[in-house]
C-alpha cells in the first residue's frame, strides 16, 4: 500500500510509539514477523512508550489502582483499573510472553470466571466477556478451561439474527461487537466449525447493517473516532473487526470505507474525535452510573498516530483482499 513518505516517517520514526511502529510494519507495510523492523518494534513494546508507562503502575499481584478482592474492583472505577488497562495493553501488542500480562490475565480469570462461562463477574454481558476473552487470548490463555467455557458462552448468546446484545433483547445490535472481535483473536487453525459458523453469521449481521445503520436516527458517537474504545462501538471498530476476519472485499463495506476516507485529513493523517465516555445526550438512554476517568494516550482533535495506523491497516487489508481476487 502506498503511504506518503511524510506519514510513514511520522509513524515509524524514533518519536513514534513502538506499538504504532509494529503495527505499521506488519499490518500496513505487510512485513512478516521475522522482518528486522517488525522484530525491533515488537521487542520495544512494554520496554518503552505507552505500554511501558501503563505497566509501570501495575502492582505485584497484577492489578491496577484498586487492590480490593472483589470482581467489581477490577472493573470500577471506569476506566482506571485492571480490566480497562489490560484491554489497552492487548491492543498495544503486549503478549503473554510478558509476565506482567500473564499476572493481569490470571487475576481476571481468578476473579471473573463463572461456571456458566461468562467472564463478567457473573453479570452476563457480552461487552465485558467479549473484551475479556479478546484480551486473554492476546495474553496467551487460549487453552485455559475458563476461556474455552467463555468462548462457548459467546456462541450460546449469539442472537438468531447473528448479532449480540449487552442487554436483554431477542435481536443484536452493532454495539455488541465484542463477541465477534474476540473470535477474530482465535488463530484460524484453532477455530472449530461452531466458531467459524458464528463468525460468518456475525459478519453478515454487521455487513447487512453496513457497519453503521440501525433502526432510527444515526447515533452520532458511532461516527467519531476514539481510542481507547473500551466497550463502545464506532465505525472504525467495525472496519477493524470485519477486515481482520477476512471480509475486506465485501461490497457492503462501501459506506463505511467512504466514511473512513472522508475522515482523513489533508496531511494524510486521521485524528481522534473524542475521549470515552462519549455519549449522545439526545438519544440512546445509556447512562454511566459511576464516575468515569478517561484513559488518554493521545489528545483528541490532533493528528493521531494510533488512529492513523488503524485506518491505514484497514485500507491495506481491503486493498490486499481485492488484489488477491483480481
């Protein structure tokens, strides 16, 4: 994929974060894991930059901020405690090779594992369980019995229309993206027939809605770019998930891809639009019951390395999928 040289240098130069460099060389430039530039960036993740700063606040038992002993202590206050920071670390490329990630993952498993399979402190929410599974897979816990039970739980809670929903509902919603994103982290060779069929049904649900259309007026926060996303949806979240699952050449991505290209700035970069919680007061009815503390890696309104590498990675996967077909 052709990227302006100024943007490439901005993303891969010494002032950039190693997580951004790793993603650029591997996902945008398409270099293999053995490539020296990919390996160099990968080794630096957790040693310097965003991931290192987050890890520096971790306590010896694996938690952040709240040392309590309950499941809720890993979740509240949003977005300053263990659950939320672990999700971001997984996004940044921290893996189970880092013992600090293993400690955090084990702590989540110890406190959140439920007999029924959900990983949400028994609250039964796909948004929490899907994010936890996605993070635990990145931290190397694929074969853990609790993670396998949770994968089965995600399968059972998929709606007849192919989507998921964090609340009581017979139908899915684009907001319930976490189950599909969790399945995207399962290596292709490890996906059984049930998981693959669930991915196909889930992908079709999102594609039928063009990643942005549900009943009623459009929900403005979906059309703003954020990071971290936590459990919130936006169109870039949908594009990342669907293209990583191999749907880059599906024509139903067209409206979402046009939106993404329209968000590109004149200098070739993308910006973050807002921090979460970013809620529309005019619609939705969703309210936060507890105080929330935004977790910010970059300021909104300015050129964002993370948003830019995310957008370029989506476009690179689309280009590669279409090239293979032609």
